[in-house]
C-alpha cells in the first residue's frame, strides 16, 4: 500500500533546480531519504524504499550527497573494537 502526499511548491523552485515537476519530486524523495538515513532515523533498506530505489542504487546516490554508507560514530566504533 502507498499513500500519496501533496505539497505546494513555488514554480520558481523548478527552474532554480533545473528540474521538471516530476524530476523535482523524484529528487525531493531522494533528498529526504538521504537526510533521514544520515540522521539515523531510517535504515538503508527503508531509505531506499522511501527514495523509490533499489538498495544498491540508493547507496550509490549517497556519494552524490557526500553521505557515508557507514553509520557509525566514534562511540560505536570503540564499542566494536572492545568486543
């Protein structure tokens, strides 16, 4: 099941990003998924689903946003090293 969400976007946003409305919507989904993944709010698999991409494609997209596919901080790594 899916839910359609509507938002109002100023016409100027499409030209500023050089995107059609359809391309803008696709980019918006990806950007939201990347940000939520980066913030640790969703898993890679869920972020890929939200972006409408296969997981491998989503991981490749992370590089474009300069987001690491590895979501570990120093505390996590230290814990892994002690195990």
